[in-house]
C-alpha cells in the first residue's frame, strides 16, 4: 500500500488501538462491536464501502475521549464520525455512517416491532436523538441518497453486540479499508 495512503489511515487505526478496548455500553468493546458490524456487512454481501462504513460507524464516539459520557448524551457521533472519515473516504462510506442514527429513528417509524427489539441503551439514546420519526420525516429520509445503506448499517449495528463472537481480525477489514481510501484518492486526483 502506498505510504501516502497508510499514514492518514493510521490515525483511524490509532483510535481503535487506544480506545477500542473501551466498553461499548453493551457487553462488548468498541473494537469487538466494529469487527462484528463489519463481519455482518461482509456476510450480507455488502459493498466494500458499506463494510468500511460498518467498521468505522462509531468512530465519532472515540473522538470523544469520554465514551461513557457520550452515551449518556446525544453526542452527534454519527456526524462527527462522518466528517472525520470524509478526509479519506467518499460519500458511499461516510453517508451511511452519518445516517445510521437517523435510520434507527426511521425504522421505529416504519416497523412497529423494531423499537421493542432495541437494547435498553439504544432505547435511551433514541429519546436523546429525537425519538421516532414522523411519517413525513420517514418519507423524506427514505428518499435521501444512501439512506437505505444507513438502514442496513443500523440493522448490523443492532445485531453486533454479541459477547465473545468470533470474527475475522482487524487486518482482514483494514485491507478493504485501504481499497476504499485508494478509490477516493484516485477520484480526487
């Protein structure tokens, strides 16, 4: 991999090395959650971009050094994370990250049983994040580019909370990450 691509991506990796061990707020760590989410995306046959979005969707929490406080408040981690990732990745990675919180609100509006399936922590953060969308908001959201990718990411996010689940290692997914970052670099030249 070209050195000019590895250097910036090492910044993202450093967040996972320093904060990936922090408890996610569920029964697993940030790193375990990220790997599980990316693994679910890969198993579903998602694009490389969506796998990378799944891997990094909660990086915004790590930008807050106090993840526990961030979970107690609406820290806008999805917006922070998408903006941070846009330095290296195209919208097909960053937009699903930006939309994964709105997707939870959308799914609560569209699927009656969805809200009850959320973990206690997800139900708490739903209230902080604006609650269930209105029908009009849900229609508007679903017509937005990348919104349905955000919904897919949200579903993997909800499932990626299994203690001691075996997943491919970080190195497996980081190769996919390099490919996506290289595509953005090629597009911008």
